[in-house]
DNA sequence: TCAAAAGTGTTGTCGCTACACCCATGT
DNA sequence: ACATGGGTGTAGCGACAACACTTTTGA
């Protein structure tokens, strides 16, 4: 790839969420340059002059993880005068949802010092990244109620308990198992694959898939998806 | 004011909503320079190098209308390569909600050729402004359901019919009068001022105010505001 | 046989919808 | 007196919350 010009007052930052072992986590990178050397930070970078804005966070995510075709959403744009220590930089924040099961930590210069950290346990971050992270988490938590995005965090096939676990981690609520299952199945957008879990040391759960077509039909009928 | 440096690849655009005569309207400006001379456009401008990002749309709104202390919210940031014809410009879109009753069209070079246009009747717009406008309207329509922002469109004192009219214009639904009033009054956030409309050629309606304190309490109790 | 999670029904309550008529005011 | 919008109550239904035990599987 030829050298490309960066727009040097204009960056993107990514909050990459994943769900693993019952916890919502995000991916942070340990800074290896000044300023704020050694601190944890959101993965980010500048936008190229010949690159669509939305393409920049996807490129960054690919460089870090090798993943393509990932759900990303703009959180907001942050432009206080003093947000970056050395000069004026405006940044656009995106969040991404990845299936940790698909994820393989890429080996490369960019990917050194990557860490999945539980969102309940985020350390001090560089610059104003704590504010950016909080905004992304708040946005995600808001979206969860009206959009089945959290399926992007689960494997293609999942049990109803998996689903409940993710909802509970994102909404910070806890649901009654029977009521939760009734509600989910009544939506008519989860399709029983007939398969079951393997190698679990307890009764194996049925595995479901999200049925996108049924979901679109539901929307067309004017029905809401609400948790 | 001394000359200030503009960040010339970086702009803001404002979608300024108002509610008047039963219709949701937005404020557009007729362009008097190339490119797209003579077309309607969203009011916008560049961000100064020594100005917080969020301050830029407020400054622009003040220059146009003389209004300060207006509710503004970021809609999103648009950065496709070809969105602006002559060079690469990334723009942040905000929407504002103004009480048309407070508004006085300012006389000044910036304010010439300002037009309130019903959102159902928007003409062809310059550049990609139609896309920006649609995004702002969609965001507003989404927020209406979960936040009592539409009160920013009404005078301080309003009748329940005024309120219903705004809800209907924003949600594109129509509500049963009795049910609507019960729902609103049950929320406990509208306070009867004891005053009534004047100079109406029919029975005068009671006037209500939004009770911010009661609203905050409601949120603390974990109750939702949902329409 | 024990541990661990899967799976399953009923009942009461509350909020929503549907629906039609009289009232106050200005012209 | 008429036109215009303001203001009101009830009954039925459906969605949600609360609640505890049996089943399956591997160790």
C-alpha cells in the first residue's frame, strides 16, 4: 500500500465490545508512545484523506484483529479544545460488537499489548478515553432495548440462557427465567435448530438461531422489539 | 471580534426544528454563493480552531436567530469522500429545538433568506443535506418516545391539546383524546397552572407546565417516560 | 448419587384500548 | 343559535410479574 495522507486533526476511536464467560468486555491497547505512554487506551487512529469516514474504524479493527464485516455504530464526536494534550484533535467514536468465538488475536506490531477487560473493571485510561468509553457503553445500553444487536455478541447458535445472560449483563437487570423465555419465544424470531449443547456437565440446552426474516416481518407489522 | 482561524475541512450543520400552526417545521437558508448557489441548505459553517466543537452550532444558531440557551443534540458525523463538491469536508450534524413563540427573525447578513419549511414539504437541498436532514428527523422521532424533549417546542404553558398535537406530528400516529390525557396526567409531570387560554373562540383550555422536579423524581424511581 | 443448569404453567394485577356525549366560549 | 374545540368514565382484554419444582446430563 502506498503512503496515504492522514488528516492530522481528525481521528477515530473504537470501543470494541465482546461477551465472554458471562461478562461484557472491551478491547484496550497499551500505549507504547508518548503522550500518556504506558496507559491503557481505546484503539484509534487518524482518518486518511482519501478514505470515507466510516471506513477508518473498520480498517483499524481489521488491522488489530483480522476481523471484517463487523457491526459498527457511531457513538458521537468529541471536540473539546483540550481533549488531546499536544494539539487540537477532534475524534469520532464508534462501537463494535464482536463474537469472541470468531476472534483470533492477530499477531502483528499493531496488536501487541491488546487486552480484553471487563467493563466493570476498566482502569485509568489515556486522554479523555474514559469519557469516550462511557458514552459508547451508554449508547450500547440504550440500543439494547430497541434493537436485537446483542445477537452480534453471541455465537450463531446459542441457548436461551446464553441470551438471558447477555441481556442481564447489558441491562444490569435480572429477569425471571420463565418469563424471559416466554417473552423471547413469543417474539417469534428465535428458531430452534434441533441441536443441543455438547460436552456440558449438566442437561444440554437447546440451541437457537436468530431468524432475520421473521424479525423483518415483525417490524413490518409495526411490532416493536422491546426488552 | 478578532479574526479566528477556521478548521477548513471540518464543519457543522444545524437542523433547527420548530412547531407552528400544527406543523413541525425546520429552518433552511437559501445559498447565496457557489457551489449550489440558490438552493436551500441547512445552516452550517466551519469550526474555529480555538472553539469547542459543541460551541460552533450554538454560535451559528445565535448568529442566525439571536437565540441562546437552546437545546441542541448531536445527530452524527458525515464523512463520505464526495459529500462536498470542491474538497474533503467532514461535517457534524446537530438538531436544535426552538419555541417559535420565542423566536424573532434576526435582521442581518446571515439571516437573509431564512425560511421555515414544513418537514413534509422540504424541497431539493444542496449537497448531501437531504441525508443530513433525514438523519436529524429520524433521531428526533426516536428520542420523542423516551425523552420529554418535545416540550422544548412548546411555549412554557400549553394545553393538553397542544401537547397531543406535537406528539402526533412527531410520531405520525394519532391518539385517542381521552386516553392520551389520562396517560399524560398519570405521569404526574404536568402541573395545572390554574390559568386558561385567552381570546379563543371556543371553550378555553387549561394551561399546564412541565414539572422538571417531578420528572427527575420519576426517573429516580426507575420509571420510564414512554409514548 | 450428587451437582448444575435446563425446562415448564397458572394466577392476579395493571395498563391499554375502544368508545360518545355534554360543556364553555366567541361570533 | 351555532360552530369550535375542551373535557370527561367505563368495561374488556392482553401483557407482564410473581412464584417452585422436575428433568437431564456428566462427573
